């Protein structure tokens, strides 16, 4: 089996490559070899590879900067996935694409399901929703995986930011009125491996949008607490834990609005594709154990 992976230097893409290398023929592209803002490059790389599966892990992920660079975000997140989907359909390949909880406005009290109305509150979410719709319009065999609060032992993410700040600050103020499910890149890499090795026929038969987040929920404040507790258990006396102060979103204004509720229901993923991600706290322990040093 031949796989083409976009965004192979990113958090999720690198994990997908790591999990599938040696199990399949993996053609990995990062921005240096496949710029998703360049449609001709997308077509050329796919036609060169002639993959059986395309894993679309590359994206424009600078949520706040997207408010100023909405056109670029739309090109990478909204247009490029549709081109990948067109090429997948032409080849008879399966497309596995990552989307986001930010397609919702966060006003629902309970976990979002796939059929809930979308209503992004920022440019990033709007660009990702455009990508979802572009994929669906092609009619290719696909699984669009909406995930949330992605972090891991490499790249740029909340966990690594908290640990970097903790090295120089005695106190950190963290938002405590946004809920979601921190989902590790390790979990998502393993999910793709399972889908590729076991569920491609199911995707062809029952493809569409699926929510794919870690089980459970917390706030950014609760996530920060759990991160420091997990690192302290691992490093012992060598880790200096900062004092955490919970704050409302109003005290931490950002260019892009964030949904207050980002909790997604994963029941469709379990029922139709037979896959369920583990609890976020267990996944955090695994991610902390994989930290460099």
C-alpha cells in the first residue's frame, strides 16, 4: 500500500509517518516539497506518487494570525483539501483529512455531534469548514476527522508553551472558561494507522465527517494543571511547578475568538469505524513520557 502524507513535519503528520513507516510505502511531504498554497504542486505531487491513501495532515494552523491572513488560510485550509480530494477520486484513493472543533461556535451546552449546525467564530474555523465542504463536494471516499486542542512532544502546542513559560515564571494565568478535549498527536497518529490498516473499506462505504478527540474534557486551566502534575511525577524534585491562576477569557483577549465549548462526541467514529480514542489524561502521560530529555 502506498500513502502520501502532507504536513509530514507537523505534529500530526510526523506521527502518522512514524507509525506507518515500514508498514506501508510512505511518501512524506512537508512545506518544502509540497506547498499547499500552490495548487499545481498539489496535483503534481499526488500524480507522481499515485497513492492508495492520502493523509491530509498539512494545514494553516496559526489561529490568531489567520484573522489577518484569511486569504492564505482559506487557500491552504479551504481550497487545497478539495484539490487533494479531486485527485483522490481520480485515482480511486481514500482521503483521510484533519479538521477542527472550531467549525462550531461553542454555544451548545452538550458535546457536539457531526450533524450539528456549523458556525465558525473565527477565520481559521471558517477556512477549515470550507475544506470540509470542498472534500464532500467531490464525492471521493474520505474520512474527515474533526479533532481538538492538539498537542504533543514536538512542534508548537499548548503543552510545550506551558513548559517553556514555567522555566522562567513563578505564576501563570490560564483561561478556565473554555472546555474541550486535549488530544495528543500520538493518539491521532495511532488512529490513522488503525484506519489505514483495518478500516479503508468501511471508509469507502460509510465515509464522511467524524469527530476524533480524546475521551473526557477539561479547561485550558485544568489541562495546564494536569501537564505540570504529570511532568512533576516524571522529573521529581528537578521540576519547579509554577503557581496557576484561573482567569476568564475576557482577561486574555486574542485576535481570534475561541468557542467556549469545544467538546465533541466521538460516538459515530466508534459505531461506524470501530475506533475509540482513550482518555485525555492517559494520553497526556504518554506524551509527557515522550518529551525530549
